[in-house]
């Protein structure tokens, strides 16, 4: 594809609105964490609560992404959709490490949440954030 191909064009202004959508997802994620700690953990073991909460958050991210990309009048290029996913992922991981740092959580503990070989499922959240814009942007535009 040539550099002038509209599917590869990146318009910085088109990336601002998705940042506001990420803020909505951040609020949803915090509410999900509160729900996990106040409702799920007292009723089941912590690992089961973590898995269920992660699945709920993945579904919420998919729902918010689909709603936004189905609603917005912005026609995103594939490059822009990929950049939105990268931005959402970096903002989320950065936020997670920042909160961990503020709470005094060692980096090794935060990194351990990404260890799928130890049974951790959290990696599904950043992967969903990374690919949801591309998936729904492609699906809803075809």
C-alpha cells in the first residue's frame, strides 16, 4: 500500500475521542475491581473471583468498544484502529503499574499477573484492549 492510502492514514485528531472512551473503560475496570473485592471474593475463593472478574471485564471492554465504534461517525483507518488499541493497552498497563507503585506493590507482583504459565488470566484484558478496536472497526465497517 502506498503512503497516501487512506486505510493507512493516521490523523492525530481522530485519536482524541478514543482516549475519552478509555477513561470510561478505566472507570468500568475500577468498578469491576470493587465488585470483585466486595461481592465475589466473599462468596468464592480469590482465584475464582479473579477469573470471573477478568472475564466480566473482557466482556465489558468488548461491549464498550463495539458500542463506541458502532456509534462514532469517525471513519478510522486500520492504522488508526491499531494505534487506538496500542494506546488503550499502554494506558491500562501503565495505570496498573502506577497504581501498584502508589500502593507499594513490588513490580514482581504486578508482572506476575501476566504469567499465564502460573494460571494468571489477566493478560486477556490488555490483549482485548489491543485487538478490540481493530476487530470492531473492521467488522462494523464491512
